[in-house]
């Protein structure tokens, strides 16, 4: 058993400010690409006394190349001096469960192997990121340090050892490091029992409350089976597609109305269950559909905040809420009524971490189907479903009744997101550059019959540590409060994805009758004209509308 010193080179595609890497499997599997990143992480976060006595959590969403990557991580962690590694059995740990394990076991941090909602398989995507000791994605000061290390790395420390049997729960040694293969579900289920009244939920389900949950052949299957069917007594078959598969069954594990249309169709039937839900590849996103009604993620965040007190963990109220800038302002109105602060952050869960750690907020969410609370430092799909079930059970109302009551009380933020995927990167960047240069001249003018109050490139000053994050999205805010936001997304691995967010607020009887796309038709047209979308993208229509 010897430590190898392997000459290497910078990591192509690693960018400052990003919490990890997402690339095609073939790129990760080539040469030392994965090993370079892992060693760069350890170089960047190594404490002065070294990693002796430190625990590293390792797991992923079970996608193709997950098992092989975990063996690489284990060997490099052992060679770098970690005292212990906690590894999910069969390499499985959902992202929120990994956060839970890091926090419960006082780990130094964790490496989560996932490309989130991106497709899997040998021709699909792979990803890896480092989560810090609070269980959350590494803050920018750490990700910038990782990037810097990736540009100067010239050796990797590893061990020449047999593969660890990650299918067997128990302890093994790799060099001087203790490797503990753990039940990936147990700690998370225990945490959920402490947050929610499982007895009340069990009684509601026994009394006729019906749920269908689509795990999309991704990581939440084992968690959903354990909680919904075993703990709460939902009938066998409540969890669909509950076995994690390396290629997600050939499907795209993104819980939106395009990739989960089968769930939408099911829930629109008169005899549909009370609640339909889905989660994504690594278990941090959620889709919520009631019988006959889809709940947009921004509205879901607002409704959860308004009703969180109905679950035991939040019965004493919430300290505050936060949302990403592109997320609709629906939750702002709830925060105002509850008289708690509401923070607007850049996109990326890491920006919620400081607020959660400081006790400034309890709930947070993003329009991209992610909601969470202070129980972990990641968004959490199964948690969101449990909170929705708790609200339905306590209020004894349907999802549609809860939504309509909410809109009647708070008004409605009509909101949509249009995604243009796989764009030529240069063309997408040219669009953003041209629009960014136009923004300073827009304030005080009128477009599409609406006066423009403000137009800028969003920047954020962290209220806890004072750090500043710039260039977080182009905003056009109208005098009546309507908004159009443009962002280039960093979640894809091929080309560029442009996301356009469109929103307006309305109070009154019409808010229940209008279709969202119809209600926003004039703003949608304005968003296309203002950014010259057809010209720059070559597309007449977006690829995905949510």
C-alpha cells in the first residue's frame, strides 16, 4: 500500500464561485479529472493541523459512475489523512440526507456526487460538490479557493488499495482511515420524525388522505418508501419509480411539468389522489400538484410559510424567510403579514446558509422547485411533501381550497419561467451583454405600455458577513411591480441555458379565473422583444415553460 504522487494539470470547466463541477460522465471518467477536483478541494480546505480526527461524508444519487467515483474519493481522503469517512450504503445519500448526516455526526464536511436533476447514464451527466461543516454548499470564499487550487494543482495523493465494499453496512479500514458504511435513510427518517407529527399523518392517511409520490427512479425512492409507506402507512404502490437506477430509467429526473407530465395528467383526473408530488435526481427539489391544480414553486414557498405553524417544528412561528431573486414575491407578502423579515438573495442555496446559521430565517426557497428550512442546509424534496401533508391534514382542506384561500387573502403573483436550453454559448453571452448595456437607459422609459421603474444587474450584500456577490441576473422592474428577469443558468453541461422569469401581481376576483400564460401574455411578448430573444437564440419558443 503506497501513496502515489501523480502529476496532473488544471481542471477545464472549473469556474470561480461555483460549488462544484457538472460535466458529462465521459469527462469525469477520463484521466485524473475527478481526482484533480477532489484533491483541489482537500488542498483548499485543509486545516492547519491536517485532517487527522476529521470525518468526511460521502454519497450520491446513484447515477452512472457514482460507485467508481466514491472509490476514488475514499482513497484520496485516506491518503490526505482523514480519520473517518461515512459512506452511504451502495453509494446512496440524497443531498438533504447528506446535509443531515454531516450535521448530526459533526463532520468536517462532505462530498456529494450528483448532477442534481440532469440526465444520467453513460452518455449523461455527472457532478460533485463540497458541502461544509454546517451541511450546506460551500460559500464563495471556499469555492474560489477550490478554483484557485485547481489551477495550480500538480499532484494527487492517493492509496493503492482494494475497493471498499460499499454494499455492506459496517466498518472497514483504508490505510489509517476508518470507513463506515451507513444506512443512508436512518438518520434522515429520525430527523423527519422530530419535525412532523407522524401519528397525526398516519391517522390522516388511515382516514382516507391519499398521496402519490414519483421518485423518478432517482435517490428519493428509498426515503419515500421508508417514510410514506412504512412510517405513515400509505398503501404499497404510493411511491412510483422508487428504485434508484444509474440512468434514471432513461428519463430526465427533473420534477417539472414537462418531465413529470404523467404525474400532472394523473392529478388532473376527477378521482386523483389528494396530493401528487415528485422529486429530482438527488432529492432536493419537489413538484407539488393537488387534485386538479398545480402549485408553482414560488406559490408553494409562500403557502408553506403561511401555514408552517401547523407542523410541530414550526408551531412557535418562524424567524424569517428568504427567496432567491428570480423567485416570485409571493412569500414577501406572507412575511409582511407575519411581521418577519424577508431576504432576497442570489440564486444558489449557499446564500441561504449564513442566514440560517445566524437564525435570521427559518424557511427559504427558490423558484426552481427547491424549498427547505433550518433543519438542514440544503433544499429538501421529501421534507416539502411532509409539510404539505401536514397542512392538508391539519386544515382538512384540499390543495385547491388551500391555494384559493391563500390567493384570496394575499393576492396572486402570476409567475412563469421560460427556459431556452442548449443555446450556443457565445450567442447567449452576447444576448446578456447587449441587454446589460441597454439596462441603464431603460429606467424612466416605457415598454409594452408599462413604465419602467428600475433596470439593473442584481448584486447582493450578505447581511451576516458583508460579502458582496455581483452580476446575479438582469432585472427589469416596472412601475406597477411587474418584473422580467434574465439569467444564464449554470446547471447544464451542454451549451448554455437562458432562463427568463416573468411576474405580475393581481388582487381581486379575476385572479382565480385566469390561466397563467394568458395572464402574462403581454409581459411575455415584452420579454422577447426587449432581449431580442428570437434573434439571439434562433428559437421561436422556449424549450420548457414552468
